């Protein structure tokens, strides 16, 4: 995704990073990015004053400078110790560890700015630090998560959540739902669409020419021939048959309790789990602290950390930025895969 100015000067594409819930560890891990040098220019979206205060609280010597679109970093982007910030002031001053619903609109405004910047070509991808769903809902704004919010903004229908880490890629047929609501949310058309999105992303963004995908069953033992549920027989297996007829290498439904073993996963590019806590505990066990959340099916590239806001750790130091660093690096790699040249 190399671009050039009219004068032939190389312009480095920008990765936008939203700093998330201001009372959580999002600002902490964002300011720590100043100590890393990435192959692309990065810019953190958030309240510049708050981020400087948090850096001071953490005794982080990073120099935070205001982002200016089009100046290619003014010679300082990509240098250790310096971090560009697109200043988006909060509604009210915040304190580490203390939520304030008045800032909920500001948190969503960061997402909107990053998303719109990606659509406009200002940013090559967006990376998100964690938000606190409860305080956004407390502000009277319906919000179930980044994936659903960005899917609504994208206007292209449901998106697919996939986590990457520990040598695994695990996508979800449903995301943030109560367990009692999961069976009714799974249908043939939805499963077909989810696997189509997953297979397309594996080819386009991960370089898997002929991706192989395993699909988990919903019930214990994949329904035990209908004795423990009929979703496998009536919904999942027919969807898999439709996908195989399209030429997609997909296998299932398979019992989830034996799906995640090394022999079964040999040569597999991704697993589709039916619900959040069916697939993600395995992946997080294998990669906690370095896992990455990827939203597939959006008109933009979006990656994220695999953890929450950790309010009890905010502003105290010691927060691990490994997942955020990994998310930035994957966003750059995905942008590379969609372009003719390196980011």
C-alpha cells in the first residue's frame, strides 16, 4: 500500500489505534507503543491531555505529539520514544480506574473517526484498545461490542469475529449473546454466510489459497445423533453440505470437546465455533497476552486486543501491551496482503 505525493515523495500509510475506555488500561498500553518501532506509521486516537497525564503517571518518558494528516509524520513518526496522537478530547476529565458514563459518546466517537478515516483512505487499518460495554450502556447507548457496532457502521450485514493466537484461528458463528439465545441465532443461511466471509478473509488477508475450515457442533457430542439436540442434523450439517458444494473445504459438525487436539488441527486454517465460550477459552489458554481479535466482513481492516479494560490495573504500571503490539503488527500484515507493496 505504498503511495506517493505528486512530487514523488513516499508517503507511509497510517494505522489508526483507538485508545478505548479512558479509565481502563487502553491509554496505558497505547502510550507504551512509543517504545516500539513498526514498519508503518501509527497514530493513537484519544484525548491528548489525558494520554500525556497517563504517561506521566506511569513514568513513561514517551513524547506525545499531535498528528497532522498529510505531513508523513514530519520526520518523527516511527522513531522510538515518540507517539503521534489524533486529539479527540473527552467530554469530562477522567481518572484511571473510575468510569464515567459522560465519556461514553467520546469513546464511540473515536471508533467512528477511525472507521471513517479507513473508508476515506486516510488510514490503512484500525486497531482498537478495549472499551467498557457496561458504561456505554449505562449512558443509554445500546452497545454489545466492537464487532456488532462496526458491522452496523459498515452497512454490509453481520460481521464475523475471529481470534488469532497460539497457532490457532477461531471464528464465531454468534458473538455476545446469552447462552440461552444461541440456538435460535444459528440458521443455515447465517452459517453459510459466516463461512463464506471466513474463507474469503483467509484467502485475501492470510494468504491461504485453499483454506480448510472445521465447524464445531452446538451440542455435546455434536448432538449424539439427535439425542442431545437436533441443530447439527437440521441446521449445521446442511449448511456444511451447501458450502462443500460451493467448493469450500469445510468439515463438520464436529464435537467441540475433541476438535481442538493437535492431530485434528493438522493442516487446518481456522475453526468455526458456535458461540463465544465454546472456542475462545481454548485459544486464550494458548495465547493469552498475545492474542488478537479480528473483525471479518467489514469494508475496512480492524484488529483488536483479546482482553478487557482491567480497571484495577489502570494507571498503576505493569499492564502488558503484548496483545496490542500483536494487533498492530497483524493489521499491518493484513494491509500488506491487500496491497501491491509493503506498508
